[in-house]
């Protein structure tokens, strides 16, 4: 039986950050239907135990599989670092992509000197997931990681080019830039919104690897390889599911997505 190419791609995150991945997918794959799940009632995941993150990730995976999807994208670095195997175990033959794999591959392919910086939340950095994946791809790379806990609240506050954010970025990037890195992986889905500022702070000699755009590119290649790309006979649709609708979700969400969110459905577990 031929696959149903009109089925949506399922994208999920612990909250709002994965909307940068949705945005990249909309730009790269305008004919694809998308369904987004943000676990806004239980965010942040970064401070939770591995067992809890695995349990929540499994719940969300089941929800999206029941809705009928043709591909899953783990748009949360914390989930990808801690519970990627849970998703793949449940998905079976279905393609599963994640931001860490995509970002690691792009960084290793791009780096000329093998000196790569990674910035992310403390949980993602402490998991060492990016460094492990990059070393598996190329044992010769040198990875310098830096946790940047203040970036997420600054982005959600909308302080994308604020003096406080610039000063924070200069402090965080100082030890990484001292290692003469030629690539810097944005290991959190909030960080693409800081790209202009980070490019400015890092300087022209450092290439920024945005895992949102790299996972969208990987999705395009995977759909083409598996003959799953939508033919676009109908206008592509995007649906949004969240576990809570805080007042700020719409505002922050539209900033991340760069367009109106449309209807958001609340899921009660």
C-alpha cells in the first residue's frame, strides 16, 4: 500500500521553543501539513528527572501517533538528549528526526578546523549529547560546550537586541570564542531568535549552526528519499496542541513563528 503523503509531520517540544522548527519547516516545506505539540503545562523539562522526561515524551509521542503522522521531529533539545530512544522505540519504522542529530551533523560537515562550540540549556549541555554525537561522526573534532541559562527567559521577554542580552552573550561566549571555534551550534530552539545578536558577538569568523533550519533540511531530504513528500493538492495546514494556554503563549508563539498561530487546541491528559 502506498504511503499517505498528505499526512502531517508531527513536531513536538516541551513548550514554545519548537515553533522555531515549525517556522523553518514552513519555509523549507511549504506544501507539508504540520501538527505541533507543546507541553506548556509541564514546561520547563530541564529541571526534571530523566524518568519523568522519558514518561512525558512517551505520552506526547503516543498522542501524535494516534493523530496519524508520517514523520516525527523532536524539536526539544532536552527531550532529544534524554528520551530520543523512547520516541524511536514507539515510532517503529516511521522516520524520527531530532534537533541534536541534525545540528551535530551540520556542524561536523561545516567545520574546517574541527573546533566547534555548542551553547544550550544546562540540561542539554550536561547531557553531553551534542559532543557525543559529533565525536561519533568524527573522532577528531574538539567540542567546547557552554550552558547559557539566561537566554531562554531573555528571549521569552522579547529582549532580542537588548543591552542586557548583549552583555550576557558576551560573557557566555567568551570562553568558547577563546578556543578559536569556527562553528557555533545553537543548541536550544529559543536561540535562533538571537541569531543576529550572536553573529555580531561571535564575529564573522564563526559560522552559526541553527538546528531548526538544519532539521528542516534533513526533513526535506528524508521525505524525498522515502517518497513521502506531499504533492500539495490542497493548501497546507498547521495545527497546534498545547497542554495549557497561558496568556503569553499566543504572543510569544507568534514571535517565534513569525506569523499568526491560528487556532490552538488544549489537550487535557
